[in-house]
C-alpha cells in the first residue's frame, strides 16, 4: 500500500517488539510451550505477530533462570531472537533487551496473548507514531478482549522510569507507573464496541481449552482476525 506516513516515520524510529514470556508462571506453569493445534502457543503468537507491517524486529525476552532454558532453546530453534534477563525486575529485562538495538519505539506484548491480532498491534503503533506520545495502548481503559493487549512505549520513556526509584510492583509490571502518572502523554485505542468481558488470554488451564477451540475452528488458517474470533 505504498509508502504511507507511518512507514516513513517508522523507519526513522525502528519499532522493536518485546514479547515477555517465561515457564514459571504461577497459575499455569509452562503455558507458553503448551500445544495449540500443531504448534506451541508462543509460536502461534510469534507467527501472528510477524504479520505486523510496522514492527521492524521481534525479540522474545525471558529470564536467566534455568527453567527457561527450554523456552530459550525453542525460540532459538524457530529462528527468533531470544534475550535472557532479570526474572523479577521485568523493566530491567526490557532495558537490557533493547540495549543493543537502535529501537526508539518499543512494543510490549506478553506471552499470554497467543491470539494477538497484528492489525490491532499496527493500529496502536500508528496511534503512537502519529500522536508522538510517550505511551499508547488499547488497555487504558480496556475495550478489547483480555488477550489482545498491546502497549507501545518510547525508549526515552522506558529509560526515564528505569532511572527512577520505582517499587517492585512497578518494576514487575513495566508500564503501570506510566499509566498512573499524569506527567506522561498517553493515547488509547478504543474498540467500537466494548468486548473487554471476553477472555481469550492464556492464564489458566481452562483458557487453553478456549484458545484450542478457536484454533480448531479456523484451522489450517492461523491468521484469523479478532473480528473473526468474535463472530
């Protein structure tokens, strides 16, 4: 669709997606490597995310803990870059992961969103680039289903909050401090209809059954949209 404004802007501000994932999730251990259809949940997430037109690079960020070895090996085996960093201080993990990149625009995706819709991801990135804000998301407040969360943060903003003395809650949840703080400029993508009641995230065993039934319904196509899912 030609060189639109955001792709020109996007090139000046390389867009790096960080997918945070780990094996030791408290409610559902090893969830990101559970199979859905023919592939693991993390592979489904990554394949879908690679359809984004505005993301320049995807990095999976996991922890240095030994139980994440298996995840690290899996990500490497499918040819995606995997960074290993601080398990508890996730903000530090982000900062360290983007350290060697030229990324100015950071997209935060969590591993519990295997059905992430790349079209929605690009809409949030576009909002961010056009409005020139510190932070853009579709969760502040949420109107999309749980499992469709996209957050875009400027590198400067991430580095700024990293230099502050944040409490452990904010360090673990990365963006809560930005959302709560009026000194950061923010923009939120609203869905035309509020679907925040719908749950297609991967947090507990029962969630996997929902995701499996969605994947089963559309197979072999894995690139169905959020609208397809809702319909």
